[in-house]
């Protein structure tokens, strides 16, 4: 029985995997503008707590999200497919995929339909100029309606853990994750699993002393998947260094 159906089980397993890696949300509508110039503009820091976006593998394929989409940082690291929508004058065909890496703050001194694009309850993506011009005929479009949906992120290599803080308060930036992280636990070589709390963006904290211990991490994304990276960090780890874990 098992022998006869092995091939079909493989086919089923492969289609389940394909469905997982191609997972997409439903289309929704928003607007998009751009910041900076063709050099890309802001690629350092930001409200998700990432550092140098080029060094960390995000490049220019990023966006700052309005309050309605940013979800207090919980959306940091999520990927979206975006295409210009219902604007024949300015829309170019095709779509882009970006990672949420920053927050587009409201500006209540401007109305939502005239400059206050990121004011609640507006759904808005502020794109780098090189990404914006991929979905419009010309950057003079300024602001365009878009369709967007959540897609599974594709990342090169394992997720990374950058350790910051001090011996009494450890802050771990979790980046290059194929998804938006909603929970992180850490286990030192002489501790049990410890749930970390979100400090800001994708920086996760614990007050447990872990200096001199090798560290394992469990990372969960919003779609409920968890990856455990056993001993991803060696016992001689240093503050300011980053270490590679598993990947979704
Ligand atoms: C908000 O908009 C006003 C009016 O255009 C502008 O003067 C101000 O600099 C803006 N504030 C921020 C934080 O961008």
C-alpha cells in the first residue's frame, strides 16, 4: 500500500509545499507615493528597528506603511505585492513586491486627501522612488491608487539575530525572516525557553542573563509557523554581532 502510493504522497507533499510558498492574501486597495530620489533615499534605520537595509538584504524593495497597515510594528517584515490600480493615465502594467520596513507617520496638519496620505484610516505605502516608477508610467503621477495583497517573503539564507543591549537587558533584532515575526523565544544553554517581548519594531527583549551561554531561538510568524534554530548563537557571542538561524 505504502509502496504503491509513494509517488502520489510525494506529489501531494510537493503541492502542499508549493501552496505554502505561494501563499497569498486577498487583494485590498490603498494608495502609494514615493520618497527620496532614484538613489533610493532612506535606507537606514526606521521604525521597524532594522539597520542598513542594503546590508540586511532588503535593498530598495521596501516601504513605509501608514498607521492602518503598520499595526504598531507587528507588520514589520511582512511582504506585499503591489500594483497600480484603476488609473489609466498613470498606471504601468506589472507589480512589485516589497517588505514593510518603516512607518509612515500621520501629519494631522494636512488633510487625508491632500498630503496627509498616511493619516488614519488611510491605507498607504510610501515607496522608494526606484520601486514607485516600476508601477507607474512616470514619477509625476505623485500618488496613485494601488491594489495590494500579502505574499510570502522570499529571503536568501537564514534569518539573522543581532544581539544588542547589555548583560542585564538583551535586545535581539530579528531580520531577514521570510515573514512577519509575532513571537520570539530564546533558550540559553542553561535556561529553559524564555518568551521575549517586543520592544519596538522587530527588536525583542529579555532581562534574563545569557552572557556566556549558547542561544537557541524559536521564531513564529503571523501565519502561525514556527522555526526553531538550535544553538544558532555560540557561547562566545558578543554584543553588536549577528548570527544566522534557520529559515521558513
Ligand atoms: C506636516 O505638514 C505641515 C504642513 O505642510 C508641515 O509644515 C510639517 O513639516 C509636516 N510635519 C511633518 C512631521 O512632516
